[in-house]
């Protein structure tokens, strides 16, 4: 999933330039604390088209860098897949190298 996203971000050329912190030993890595606030979603598709199942969406946020992988989840919004509101402040994540970090959002 991450590789496909990087490939699409650069005109589908298949080349992703490395950040300076990876190329040069003299360049310092930029450590940071990443905080994510998930607000809302709109018109989420139902998993089945039979109309009997209700969507109770939840958002999973995955933060990956070269040293770690952190997963944070919101609460599930019961029975509202059309316009769910989470308004959830997720626990902050320490990232060792901000230039190499990726954030993945999944609606479950």
C-alpha cells in the first residue's frame, strides 16, 4: 500500500527521491511528535447493497517510520455510515525521522 502511494505521487515514474537525512550522514534526522485529529467522514459506502446491514465506521491511523509502526483507532460510530462524526484526538506518536514517515488512514 505504501509503495503504491509513493509510486502514484511522482507521476507514476517509479522513482522516489530519498530525503537528505538518508543520503548524507552529516544531515540530522528530524524527530517529531505527530498528533492526529479525526473529524468526520461523508457518504461512506455500505459493505453490502441489500440494505439490511448498517455501517458502523471506525478509523484506524497507522504511522510508520524506519524504526517503528504505531496504530491508533477511533471509536465506532454506531449506525451512521452516511455522515459519521468522530471528533477524536488520537494519542500522539513519536516519529524518529519525519522525512521518512508515512501516515495511513483506513476506514473499518
